[in-house]
C-alpha cells in the first residue's frame, strides 16, 4: 500500500503530478474540520496553505503522520511544537515568494512616486486632472533599504536600475557584503535623514516591532515616501498617518498591517497612500513555486531522504540520544547571542564541553548557527540554509570541544568577536526533572546566572546602586508587562551589574529604551526564546 498524501487546499497541478506516481493522493476541504480529522486518520503526509489549521488535535488524529507541509512561507497555522513532540517533520517553501515580495515593494514605491492609484480612481470617476497628480522621478534619488536579507537584496538590485543611490540599515550584515551589492551601510537615523524613499524588509521580532514610530518619523527627510511590504507593525500606522497629515511624509505604500485582515486603518483616509491587502506572495508564479517545493519535500521525507526545507527536525543524518536535548539549547543560545550582540559578529565559536563530546556534536554548531539568524532575516531559517546565511554575511562559525567541564555534566557556549572589538558570550546547560528537559542559561558575558532559557528574556547592564530593581519593575508594571522571573548578577558591590528578566510579553523598542534610560543602562537587549 502506497503512503497517503492528503491535500487539504488547492495545489498546483504540477505539484500533484510530482506526488501522483508514488503515493496515494487524496483531497479534503481543510476548512471542514470533521472531514479533515477523519481524513487525517490514514494520512502519512498533509499539505496545506493558510486556511487549514494543523494543531495538536489534528496531529493527534493522524497516528501515521510523518510530515506536515505548508505551501508558503509562514507557519502560523501549523503548531510546530506539537508536531516536533510527535516526531512529525514540518516543511515549508521559504523562498517561493521572495521575487514576488520584492516586486510588490517596487510596485508600491512606483505607485506612490507617481500617484498612480489616486489618479486612476479620479479618472474612473470622470475627473481629468493631470496637474493634481504630478509625481516625482526615482532617478538620482536616495533609496533607503531597511533590512538586506534576500528580499531586501532583490529589491535593492531592481531599484538600482532606476539610477538611484542606495543606502541600507542592517546591523546583521558585514559592510563588505553590502559594498558588493552597491549599497552603503548607515545607521537607522542617518538613513531616515537622507532617504527620499524608504522600503522596509525586516522580519517581525520584539526588537523590530515599532522600529519606525513617532520619534523616527520626526527626523525623516521632508517629502520622503515610505513602503512597507514586509511585516505589519514594523511601522507604527497611527504615527505614519500623523506624519502624512502634517506633510512630513509625502506618501506611503502599505501591503501589511499590525492586525490582519485589516479593513480599517488611519492610513486609508489619504489619497497619497497606496494600500493593498497583503499581496506580497499573491502571484501565480509564487503559488506554483510553493506547491512544487513542498511536494518535492514531502516526496523526499516519505522516501527517507534528505529534506532541505525541514524547519523543526534535522534534515539529514542521525543525532545521538545524548545530543538531542542540547539541540534546542544551542539554537536558543544562538538567538540570545544575537540579541546581546546587537549586530553581526565577525566570528563565532560554539564551544561544547562535557561527556556529550564522546558523540558527534557537529549538529550543535548547526543549531547555534540557525539561532544566530532566526530573528534577523526575513526568510525561515533551517538547518540547511543557516550555513549559507552565515557565509553570505561573512560570519565564520567554528566548533570547539572539550571532554572536561567544571560545574555541569555538559555545557554549551556561544562566543563571538564583534567588529568593534567586543566579545559576547552566553552559556547554557540542560538538566533533567523527571521526564522533562530543563534548558538553563548559566553565563552571560562573564556574569554567572541561572535562569530558564525560555520565553522572552531582557538583559540590562548598569552600574550597581540601590533602587534599580524597583525602578525597572515599576516601569514595566505601568506598561502592563508582567515579570515572570528576575535575576541580578554583579562582580562586586557598586560595580557592573547584569539584570536578567523573563517577561510574559514582548517589549517594543521604545519600552526597552525607556527601561534602559530609566536606570542609565550601558546596554539593553531582549531575546525571544519562545519555541517557534
């Protein structure tokens, strides 16, 4: 009997053809919950788009399930931790829409520059008013690109053809790499002050939410036009609407919103705002690429072969039982390192110590590398593309092992040198409580800590003095942020101190800055270590 592949939403015929020869392909309406749960009982694989929810209940209803495939980039409708707990592989199509997304940003920028949408609507309403819709050329203008990941690079290469000057803000890419792309790296404030056009190409993380708000829009070059086709919430919609109303911003192109579906926004009141309903991936080509990509991944997975786009299970090779609990730890240490560094490292060492090094621990370097980039690039980071992302950004990641350790049976440290000469490090271990693995941070930049490597962590470094804990607690409390855990570590009374907090919700950039300013912190960062 051939394995059963259940297709829960419309898929390109070419994708179905990839599967038809080797598998029993069945179809179900994924939005019909009872029918879906019934059909899953015999499924070895299920393919969905965005409408079908594959949650813990759905996974429990599928005892034979080996792989869940999302024909698209996001995984919001797939409960990845539940799949991982069952050993079910989750795959998606991380690069299927990057060309479409880049082209959507270009389209919005051109439409805003030339008042295309409002002129079209006026003409269709019987008005012929050419002078009212006079626009601006791109040639000779400065275009600021916020985020030089894959989509940002594609956008930059296309907009360069218009004879523009390109500058970019991205603390996670080396200047030499940007120079190869013909882009000059600058700080965010300089980009805001210099750019005639700004296009956003960042992932949505606690650090990037509200990145461009009222304070940033107050310093933009007068007459700037802003495009956001990346993620909703990166630009504060109300602050942008205020800036447009005041004439500081000449127009905007918006494809994404803080809450979606969105049918009401302060931005919709302006003729010089081009608003579209999240069409970045809505091309026939992107949909076909996504279907083909996941069909090929499903085929590989069911045949037991290497799967390039696995997002939750190592794509190839066997991982020793003793190493497996350290995989999520290494990835979280990579994420914490990036938050602490606040930029790209020139080099990173993954140091593994203890009894575990009797096994092949090279996968821990891979897991840490995955963590290093998971919050700083717009595409899904996998075990397969993580080394490529590191090479693309000029980051050398090495592995060091040592059989002896002092305080813990096994210890993993991610340590790196930054271009400014600073060294950042974060260490952790796994302890066992009954049948549960507990992931802990044990060291942060030379400070001894013992706090769970989970949830949202906030790190504040400051000069030790009375009243700091109360000040931070009050500020977060007034902002409605609950503190789940707190630890303060210092080397000596009155000396440099590290406060580590676990909070129940993400801190926006403004709140993190306020917390740091309130205590005169020399450094502040937040790391999202929640399970993806």
